[in-house]
């Protein structure tokens, strides 16, 4: 089996995740989930086309990176990155499983104190999975595109970070870690694309 689904299958799985999200989430937050995941997929596709990556793969990875939000992680006690990883591994889509984990951690040496909203067990599981992964361009691309979609708007990463910090009451240390990761990724893809990627995906600062 391919390590990621074709676009038709990916859209089916995305729609499946939407129905699951709607079953437990508010109408507003479910609409935001739809906008966010679709936006990340579309942005990844566009940037990939500029820098020689497989646009179809990038789109599918972006569309499904938050598949784990098909369930309520606060009620289940299972972090969305663990649920998504396990669900995609069970289907044989290892590339999707991988990005379900890596999109949540800009660096593969997880500092547990930065992620107190998740259980130690889930963080230990994530660490055991990613500690030996060398992040590739697809991991970095989805991490980056994840930082441009907030509520129902496409925003600069600074605006997105501000919202995330307030929503999850992030510590200064965790905010700095996230900011360092996105700054590095943006500089990397700006150079790889030969332009400011904001122009590619129509981000207005």
C-alpha cells in the first residue's frame, strides 16, 4: 500500500474527520476545523509547486494532518496527534501518520514542560516515535502551513502564534520554541521558493 492515499481517498478521510468533529464540537469550531485543514492542504500544494516537491502529496498531508481531531481529545484523554497517528498507521498510510505527529512538534527533542496540556504517556509515545526521525521537507512544510490559518482567516504566523498562546495559555518558553520553529521553516521555504511565500499563499501582514 502507498504510504499516503490518493486525493480521492484523502478527501473521503477528510470528510470522515469533519463528520466526527461535528459530532462533538461546536458549529463555530467545526467550521474553523474545516477552514484550517483545507487551508493547510491548499497552501502546502501551492508552495510545493514552487519548490519541486510533490504537490499532490503535500496537499494530502496538509488536508489530513489534524485527522486526530475527529475525536475530542479532552474527553478521551488521547492527544489528537496520537489518535491521528494510530488511525493512519492502521490504514497503512505511514506518511500521514508521521505528519500527524511531526506537525505538532517543531523539533524532535520534545520538552515535556512545553506541552503540559497533554498527558505524559502521550508525550512519551510521541517522543519514542519522532526521536529518530530526521524531519524532511514535507514535515517542515506542513508545520509551516499549519501556522497560517486561524479561525476563518489566513494570517501571518505572528498572528497565529498570538492566538495559540492565548488559547492554550502557553508559557514564554513554549512560545519561543514555536516561534523559532516557524521562523526557521519560513526562511527555509522562502529561500527554496526564491520568494516570500506570503506572496504565494496571499498572506497579508
